[in-house]
C-alpha cells in the first residue's frame, strides 16, 4: 500500500476512533461526578454481549439501523441532509402493514410487493422535499423536519378504528398481516431467539450501496454533484435531477428499514412500533463516515448499547441507570462532529506540508539543472 493510501486510511479511521474514545471518557466523567464506578457499567454491558439471546437482539436491531443509515448516507454523499428518514420509515412500515393485512398473494409475490410498497411510500414522502428543493429552493432540512410531523399526523389518522385501525387490548394496530408476507428467519431455539430473515437484505443493500457509488456512472455523478454542483453541471450532469433522484432513493431505502421487524416478528403496525429510528440513523451514518463497512460497525455498536444497557438496571449491589448508554450515544454524535473537523484540519495541514516539500524539492532540482 502506498504512503498516500496509508494516510487516507488513517484519516478515515481516526475520526470515529477519536469520537468513541472521547465519548467513553466523557461518560466516565459523568459517572465519577455521580459517585459511581466509571468502569463497572462497561463491564456489565460487555458481559451481556456474550449471551446468545442478546447477540440475536443486537443483530436484529442493527439490521434496521443499517438500512436506515444507508438512506441517510445516500443523502450525505449528495450533500443533502435527509432528516425525514424517521417519517419515511414509519410511513413505509405502516403502508406495508396495511397492504399486507388486506392483500393475500403467494409468498413469492407477497414479500416483494410489500418491499415495493414500503420503498415507494418512503420515496414519495422524501420526493416531496426533493421537489420543493429543486423547484422552489426550499431547504431539505426544513422540509423533511416538517414532513416528519405531518407523517405522525397521517399515521394517527390511518390507524383510527374508522379507517385501518384494529383494536387489540389497549393498543391499536393495523391488523395481523397475511402469513404469506411473513419472512422466516434463522431460528436458534426458544432460549435464544430468531435472526430476522431480512438481515440478509440489509447485507445485500450495503453491497449494492458500495457498488453503485463506486462502480457506476450514476454513483460518480452523485458524488460529483455533492462535491460541487457547479463543477458537475460543467461536466454535463443535471444537478437538479440528481438532487431529486438522490432524495427519492434515500427515501425508498428509508421506507424499507422497518421491514425486518415488521415482516420478521411484529407482523402488524401498532402504536408501540419503534420511533426515532431515523434520528438514530443520522448518528450511525456520521460515525460510519458514509462507508458501508463503517456504517455496519456503527450500527452494531448502537444496537449493542441499546440491547445491553437494560442490564444496568439490575446490577448488584448498586444499579446503574440504563440512560448511561443514551448519554454515550449522544456524546458520540457530539464528539464525532468535532473529531472529524480536527482530523480534517490535521489532514489538510499534512497535505499542504507534503506539497510544500515536493515544490521545494522540485525547485532545488531545477536549480541544479540550471547550474549544470
């Protein structure tokens, strides 16, 4: 590997590493300030990760985080901030649940249909923000935040019992989906649990994300437009069309992110369906630096903190608040922005120094040639 490549890898790894170290140190300071051990909570959570049932929970949760973070990362690579992933994810899962409860096809058709419904719903919802941006110059940040609130209202309306809502005790659901739409997973036993079948879809989407961005003309145009719309336009790229396309694809990916849970376990959409997934995905995409491998590791880390932290409530002789994990997640997001800027500045200085040395060497060689 060339020296330049080594430095590029170092720069890519340094940001997330600094963010994690800073988050752990700051969380330890919080624990010390509260008069508790700064080490014991980490030991307890790591111990939880050794149990097979917790590992299954982590993998399942990470699959949802991973797909949602890919949707965020697609926008980031285009220099777009799709803050509306949460609304797109919830609407996509809701519409798939409604269709799955009222339409019965053979499994070979039912599952692809539900995936398509979720993707189209997410794309449609993100497309609203994309159209507003390319036609009226409305910031996608503002538009997608507003669309999240509207999505909540739409979901509340559609789940009314006069519409598609079905009462189930004190909860309201969309009714159980037809069994042909259930996706079987890997059953590891009653004491361990089942790995969602759509975990493999998440892996395939990660590979597809890498291939499209790095091995296709569309991926090049997308990255070029994200770096500079003016330069991309000069090379013949329609910047507005790329913005709209990127928003549509980002929304489609986000719309699918709830399906591992919906088709693999819940089989219905209810008021208890997880919320906030889209906002979590933003932190994961940032920590993973929009790289599919980095996003996978960040998704596993986030899922680990989510699924291992409940054990802190039952620690003996003194319990710890499980919100410690939430504090760490928040600090990671805070630290990752700072660490990336520090690493970027350091890398820029290194590059400037290297260029200066090369210019000085070239000038010295020129003087020698003239002297000869």
